[in-house]
C-alpha cells in the first residue's frame, strides 16, 4: 500500500529515459511511499495500485521540484546604494577596487550572529520556495574569517532545518580578500588552508568548496592551492569561472574533478572541452548577466556541441544578482542566453541536481528518487519559462509531503 497516488495530471518527468520532450507523460500518475517515488507512468499503467491518499490534480502539470544550485542567500545588509552608484556610471569592478562591493557585505555579515543571518535570509528563502524551489545551494563567502564563515554556514543549516527545503552548503572561502589582509594575501590563503577548511570539514558544515577566480578575486594558482586542500579533506570543489574575464578557470576546475564551473561568459572551447571530459556541469546565471548589463553571453552553442549539461540558477546575492524568482531565471535563460524552455527546465532540475552531486536523489521524476515535486497550473511545460517570472506552483511537495 502506497502513501499517496497523484492522478489526473500531466508529468514533465525530465527523465532522459522517457523519450518525449520534457520526458512528458500525459494523463499520468505518480505513486509515493516513504517520501520516495515508487512508480510513475500513464494512469492506466498504475491502475490497480492502492494508496492511503489519492490526490486529483485537475489536469495540472507536475515537474521535479526546482533546484537552485548556486546562491549566496545568507548575507547581512544589502547593496541598494551600490545599485544607485552603478546607475550613475560606476562599474562593478571599480566599486570593488575602491573597497565596496563584496567587502561592503562582509562588514554587515560579520556584524550579525548566525541567528540574525538566518532571520535576514528567511524571506528570501521563502520567496524562492514560493517560486518552486525544493533544494537550494547556499554559499558562505561574506564572513572571510573562520568564525564568520562558520556562522554563515550554520545559518544555512538552520534555514534547512526550519523549512521544508533541502539545503546544500558550500564554503566559498576565496571570494574577496578581507580588508585586514590587504597587504598580506598569502596570510589570508594560509588562514583558509590551515584553519578555515579543516574547521569546516571537521564540523561537517559544507559539502563543497568554491572560489571566485577573477582579476578582482583570486588567481588560478591560489585556487589550485585551495582545491588541493579541499580535496585532501574530501570536499568536492566548484568554481566561479570566466565571469568577467578568461583566466582558464574552467580547465583548472576540471583538473580537480569539480562539480561545476559557474558563469562562464568568457569561457573558450578548450575550457569547455575540459569540462566535458571531467563530466562537469556548466551553471549559467542570467541574473548576474542582466544586473551587470553584460553583453558577452556564455557560449551555449559550444556547451551543446560538447554535451556539457547546463544548469540555471539565481545566483541570489546582494551585489550582482538580487534575484528572488527562480522562474524569472528560466525566462532569462531563454530570452538572454537562447536556451530552449526544455533546456532551461532541465537546468533547474536534472542538471542542477548533478551540479550538487545529488543526481541519484533528486532532479527527475523517476522511481527511487525523492518525491520532491511541483504542481503547476499551466497548459504546457514551456509556459514555465514563457512568463517573465511565473508566480510559482500551486502545490510544492517535499519528500512526498505538501510543503
Ligand atoms: N560572483 C558573483 O556574481 C557574486 N560573487 C561572485 O563571486 C557577486 C557577489 C557580490 O557582489 O556580493
Ligand atoms: Fe555567485
């Protein structure tokens, strides 16, 4: 006897084993037991199975719950003043070099406790959830000392414990050089390698380690040292690469079996080939591209050619992507980067799961996966990216339970 049987629905399984676009099964049904999908198919194929509860969905579309695989959701304060400066002509890089930007948020973040950080992030998380998010990656990176980074990661864990959402925490150790290390770059690197990573690994506060490989961030050599250390502590790695310039970060990440390289506007074919060989995911972040009025687009054609899976995420952060709508990112991935609606949805489901090493658990509607689902009042799945910020599902199900 199953716990739940969802009927009277169309299903965008996003499962490549289902041959239709979106892995669609029309007039389908989903059987759920113990928080997992036990069976999915046409209604007629599931007839005869009994469940404690039969849920009629009035012809709605069911998709996997959305997975936002790149966010900086936890931070203190906000950067609306910097937004105004940029409107007056200052560039993101100029503001960063003048001691604003990320470092501005570092000051506000260090001033807050883990509890206050979670409180500030809660409305943002709730907005993402209303938009259909059932799993969210959350990076640290605005603490930049061991205690403050740990406070950020504890805030992320607390959010996951308090809400029906899965949280995947990432230590973004090399985000910006903290002001107190201005003339001592190497000392900061040593703090990260000798203290921050071991502490975070020991406490089990993060699943992965990330860095910002950029002229205004960290050099490939510094990132290499970080990745060596992370790997020795059995933490996976990922990289902000090729966002504002090309430092060959994608290829570097590939050498360390990274989960993903993210942004990639300036990536070249060699980098993408390296990603393909390493089985990495390309995480596209149209919110940051839009907010910075960038013109160079990520090389989507090359990613398709080399069959690198593309994920799409909000990059929710106070500086370059104050985005609170996952469905807006589906739309922007299509309008700005020319993804198809099917590619965009795969980017926030199946491929986003792979970017978090959770592809065995979530990301498609298939037997054995967790029953994390969204139920949408749409006529066709392409509608999810057609609306410029669809308001979200009518029902969100996490581990089989309405959430
Ligand atoms: N790339 C980004 O888009 C964000 N961090 C990063 O490494 C921006 C973070 C910020 O400006 O606060
Ligand atoms: Fe980011």
